[in-house]
C-alpha cells in the first residue's frame, strides 16, 4: 500500500508543469516556475520528488582553496551522500553558471543512491556525460570550472532560492521538458488531485478540437452543453 507521499508523487507524474502552473495560479501562486532552467536532454519520464536543498554563497579564497575537497565534511559531498531516495537535490547557485554546481561523478552518485533528480540555477560540468545518464538533470548552461572557483557550499536542507523561486525542504518538485515547478508541500495533495482532473478535461478538449470543434465555450469551459458532454465522456472512459 502506498504511503501519503508516494501517492502524491504517483499522481504528479501524470501531469505537466504547464497544468501545475495554471492550477497554482488559480490559488494565487504566480512564481513557482524555476527560471531559465532546462533539462540537459529531453525525457519521456516526468521528474517528481521532494526537495532536498544545497545552498552556495560566493566563494572566499582563503576559505575555499582546492584542498577543501579533501574534507570529508565538505557540504557538497555530504549533501550528495545524505540526499534521501525519491528526493530532488535543488541547488541555489545564485543564478551564476560561471562555475559548475556539480559534475558527472556526483550526479552519478546521486542517481545510484536513488534520488529522483537534480536541479540547479547554475551549470554542470561534464554536461554531455550527465545528459547520457538515466537521471533527470536540469541546469542553465554547461560550465567547466570547478564550483570552488566561484561557489562555497554553506548549508544543506534549508530554505533556498533557485531561479527566483523560494524552495523549502519537502516541497514537491516536478520537472518535464518545459522546465521545473515547485509545489508547496502543504497544498501538494490538493494540487495533484486538481491537476489530474484538469489533465482529464484537456484530453477531452483535445479530442474535440482534433475533430474540428471550436474552442469557444470549450476551453475554458463556459458552455453547459460541453460540460454535459464531458461528464458523459468520463463515464465512457471508465467502461
């Protein structure tokens, strides 16, 4: 039997970020789409998971030499090793891709540990290698320099900003080929249920439009005749 989180995740894998954006807009949330972030490669699967966050600040040279990578408590490495299964690592790279947020080794480790994906408002090094992984990865642009040249990992699993969106640990992160949406965890179940119904109606609308029906009164639904047709169509889909 699926638990509460698994049930929400399963529902959200069936809806698009566009539908989620419209649903959240109806609830007054206009700024939940992470800006300028795109998948490294188009995927047929939708990325869904709970947010696990890593925050960078500008690197200070005396605290961030290359030797810090030897520290077993280096927060970037700790984050990779502690990110739970079915979570998406979301990285606040200050919208700065002049140095990499991570590379193929760390992303592969996340994948092997069962994470659901990784998102940064910066860039990845080894981007071609990451793109070939069976793992949802989103960034702004490729970047070769190590993160140490520009970024300093400062905190794990605290509220961050990523691509101009506030991300709190445990928020639901959904990514498809359009980009990434952030759903506040306290309304995730309601949003998932509403989005499933919206997706079902859009399927009905597409059938009508493909058969030559005008969108007036159909999309959005303002005509009672179409409403009646939709209810009958839903019954027919169940049979």
